[in-house]
């Protein structure tokens, strides 16, 4: 009975392996995106107001851009 039980455990783990791998790939992607947004946010906050005006954004828009990206087709000032 013990051998059959152990074999069933390993079969269950083998079936779940793709799900675990998928989860870790998803988590890695999420963390990479979060780091990317943090770098963008830090870089924009480091710019003086004059440079921000030159590129067409204000300090109030930095968080929006960090969260939603810089998709040129969607401009929150024109909505």
C-alpha cells in the first residue's frame, strides 16, 4: 500500500509541474515589468520641470505613465 501511495504522489506532482512552471514564468514577468516601471518613474522624477515640459508631460502625469506606459495612440490630455 505504501508503494502505491508514493507512486500516486509523484504522479500528482508531475501533473502539476507545468502549472508551477507557468506560475513562476508569470511571476518573473510581473516582477520585470514592475522594475521597469520603477526605473521609468525614478528617471522622470529626476528630471527638472523644464525638461518634463519639453517632452510634454507634467509631474502629475508621471504616475499615470509609469502605470500605463507611453502608448502614443492614447494621450490622456486629449481624452
